[in-house]
C-alpha cells in the first residue's frame, strides 16, 4: 500500500502542477482558473492513490480487484466539469481549450497519484508550452475571426437583402445567416445578418457601406 506520507507528497506535487496550468488559464480570464485546476488535480490524485490502496487492502478478499476503477470514473466524470467551461456567444463557442486542459490536468493528477512523476511533469510542461507558446504564435501568425450581428432598416427598398449581400460580397465578408422582416403598410424593410469578420475589426468599412444603400434609415451592429 502507498504510505500516508507518500500520498501527501503526491498530493502536493499534483497541486503544484495544477496551479501552474490554472495560473495560465486565470491570466486568460477563463471560467476555470487557478483554484479549479488545482482542486481538480488534487482530487484526481487522491482518487488514484485511494483506488490503488483499496485494491491492495482487500486483495485477500478480492484477488481480482482493479486499482484503476476509481481512476476510470474520474476520466468519464470530468466531462461534466469540462462542459461547464464551454460557453456559447452567438455563433461562437469559447472555452474548449480550458475544457481540454481540465481533462488533461485530471489525467496528470491520476499519473502523479499512481507514482508516475516524470510522465506527470512532462505532460504539464507540454501543456504549458501549448497554452502559452502556441497562443502567442496564433495571435501573431493566425488571423482570428468573429461574428457580428447587423440589423438594417430601410424605407421603400424591396431589394434591401440583395443590396446587403452584394455589399458584403464586395467586402469579402461571409454572411452566415439572413433574417428578413417587411412592414407592408409602411413599406419598411428590415434585415438582420450574421457576418463573419476579422477579430477586433473596427467595422468602419461596414458602417460606411451601409450608408450608401438606398433607403437605409438606421442600422445596428452587435
């Protein structure tokens, strides 16, 4: 069986590794940060050590005891926690990276709990490199996109939808969805579009372009 002192040491190492990854997520203002990753690492580490000890403790009564039984439940159960870190903003989904880091740090805790220190340390180092270094490279070399909701209202322009689609085609911006609403009594036409554009786009070209469309009385960008 694993001695109590050894369990405490393993818990401490797991906590330290969880804190490293959690600190990085905290800096990125993610929903699961320092405390969440640390607690998860400790909990999974304890589950692993207890699972091993229980299997060894009752070997005489259950010779086919599985030391990985509790660990298997951690792997499947962490999916619920990861799902809570995934948030939806319009058509964009955020938090997938944090969800995967939670799952990975849980496995790191299991590895430390089983005494695989080198594997746990190496995995944590790789995880930090991916989260920090690749994040810098993505921001520098890979262009990110976001979606913007555009509401346009025009008077006496039944071709408003076509005008808007042509406008965004010239701007080389992809229109993801279109919703049309017409008021026959007042001859008012309203169109709501979801447009894909560059992240942090000042949208000056969109605003200037909307002003050139015939009959536009107002517009709103979200």
